[in-house]
C-alpha cells in the first residue's frame, strides 16, 4: 500500500470518528495539501517513518542531494530531544512540557520519555500541519496517571496557544518550553526572539527553554546551496542561523553546560571517535528561567 493511500485511510477513519464538537478538527482534513511538501512529513521520512506523501519524499531526497547528511541531522536531533527531556524530568524535576512544533509522532515522543520518569507528567503538543493533527489524535496517548493534549495552532500565535494549553498545564508551576526545529520557520531574528519572550513571560521561575534548529556552520557550502533552493522557492521557507544568532534566544536565562552546541554533542552518551561525536548542522541549548 502506498504512503498516500495509507495516510488517506487513516484520515478518513479519523473524521468518521469525530463528534459534532470536533468540527474544528474535521476542518484539518480539508486543509491537507498533498501537492506541497511539509517540513514535518519530510522529517518523518528521514526518521524512517511512513507518514509522508511522494512530494515530501521528493523534497527530502532533493535536500539530501544538496546537503548530504540531512537524515543524520534528523536522527541526532531526535536523540537530543530524548536526552533533554529525560534530563529535565530526572534531574530538574520537571513534570510539565509544552512542545511547540512537535512534528509527526515517532519513537520516544516527549510524553513517552517524560512519563517513563513520572507517569503523572503532563504534556501539550502544538503543530499546525493537519496531517500531524490526524496522527496526534491516534498516537499521542498518555499514561493513565498523566495527561496528554494536542493543539492545532501556529507558533506565531502565542496568546492562543498559552490560553488553550492552560486547560492542561498549571502555569503557576515550572514548565519546559520545547521549540525544536520550529524557530527556523520564523526567519526574522527579532520576531523569533519576541515570540520566545512572550512564551517565557507566561511561565514561572524554574521553567526551562529548550531550542534546537538548523545551522549553516558545519557544512557552509552545502548550507548555502540549500538556502539558494529556499530563496528560489523550491523548498519550504526555513532560516539557517549561526550558533551565535541562536545563542541570543537565551539572553537573560541560565544556559546549561555545554552551552549552544551541535545536537550530537549536547550531553552525548556512548562512545564516539576520539570520544567526541561529529558535529552536525543543528545546534541546541537548554536554559533555566530564574
């Protein structure tokens, strides 16, 4: 069965099961565009998933030719998510997570990692890809002691997200704000910084900011070619930032060691050549609001 047929059938089952109060979710079914590539679905392809359309595979394959190693970036970014969430849950005692730009569900989603530490953890996922919405409803199931919710919303609308997330999360207690692979879609640095500031303003001291996004410093020539494709309108709009630009997002926060580094090197585990993993063009950081 083709990926497109498989996804279509899952969407049809999803819509058939909706109650009348789920009309807004049903509208997502109508918003799915199978002719334009999606960032979330391209990453699902790189991660070995099955929830993508031919147009997403074409985009992913084109980017892999332009920038060899994109799949490794995706895999390292996913491993960083696991390590960061586990650290915050085990070492910092965080029990609430707001994951903005979650992408399609795959192995070791945020709630799975957090609820292995404490089954009562509460997680809210946010994404604006209608295919993500379909799969989130089916796959993001919480442990009975905890809570899992999904919001069909855009990172650029913090007031809406914060208001709706408050139905699940207690904003008087620390929250980990995860923004992985999403700030690159906000190409202006000032706008991205203002959005982060609005989200951080809503959470109390003791909360955390986790950021990961694409950079252009490990393979600058390949990154420049990918940016040319973007500027020609051949791929989705995504800003590759230097680690220095990314570091400004943590201004005023307590940045954890080892600072803003490649996702492969943030508190890495296991053995690597010369004891240090190879850098990839996705950098990250974890910081505390005091």
